[in-house]
C-alpha cells in the first residue's frame, strides 16, 4: 500500500508539472523549429538493455523527457567474495522522468541541468555456492529469487550537440539517490531449508547495490532525432 501511494504521488506531481506549461502544437517560432525528439541510449546494449527516450519541448529553454528501459542482464562475473556463481540474472523495467533547463547556448552546443525521478522494478534469480553459517560453515549451493521495487531522484548536467538541426547527441552525468521501497527475497539450499549466509551484493557480483538503494551516479549518452 505504501509503495502504491508513493508511485501515485509521483505520477500526479509529474502530470501537474507538465499540465501547468503552455502546450505546443506543431513547430515553434524560434531558431529550433522542432518540438519532439526521439532518443536512444547506445551504451545500454552493454548490459543487454533497451533504453528509449521521448522529449517534448515546452519552450526555448525548457523541455520534459521520459525514458523507458527494459533490461535482461546475465552477469559475466562468476566469482565474488568467495562466492561461486553458476547463474546470476536480473530482469526488469524502469521509467525516468526529466525536467530539463537550458542554462547556456553556444553555436550547436547547449548546456542543460535536469532534475529527474526514476521508478524501477527488478527481478533477480541466482544460483551460487556459499557458506551456511547456521550449519558449522557448511558449503552449499543456494537458489535465490528476489524482487525489488525502488524509486530514485537526482540531477544531471548534460551537454547537448545539435547537428543538421535534427540530430542530437546528449552526454550526461550526475548524482542520484535510490530508495528501496519493497524487497522480497527467497534463498534456499537444495534440501529446501532457508539459507542464512549470503553475498552482500543484491544484484550479483558486478552490479553495485546503489543501483537500487543508496547514493550513486547516472550517466550515459543519448542519440536523438528531432521532428
């Protein structure tokens, strides 16, 4: 119930933020004649992720952007902190809402500040060998299944390049903080008994916990086409 209330509050806030702005239909009157931009983050493919963005220009110096992602990441690292992983996969979806302010323009470059809100759901499945501290440090194979719901806030600095009026390239970086709203974790040994000792990595050996809880950074590249 708490999670649903927080999500509803965020969507209501975003809706009123966008509705309060003067809508634009068709093209603008200033030097940039395009209202909409479709974007793709090519670096997401490294993590077997599809990340698409849609930006709507509100006026010359402000815009609203939503980015949606689907991830299906199979961790390539098989050893972490004396744990031997035979399987480590997480899947999920996320939606990120950015409100962008242009703070400086020079030639084909724009400098942008962008506060954002992120909503995220992930499902994690793993099979690894670890220590059961409740049975005199016995070594057992563990099956783990977890679900995580989190939300995050942060602010980005973005440098945008515009080529041929339509092609955009965004480079962005900024701090973020992710709040873990709901966590359901099940760990079992082959005999069906609960497993007491486990790795401190919530999403496998190569993904930091800050991806779903705590301080971290958001960074990337987006290539866009305006129309």
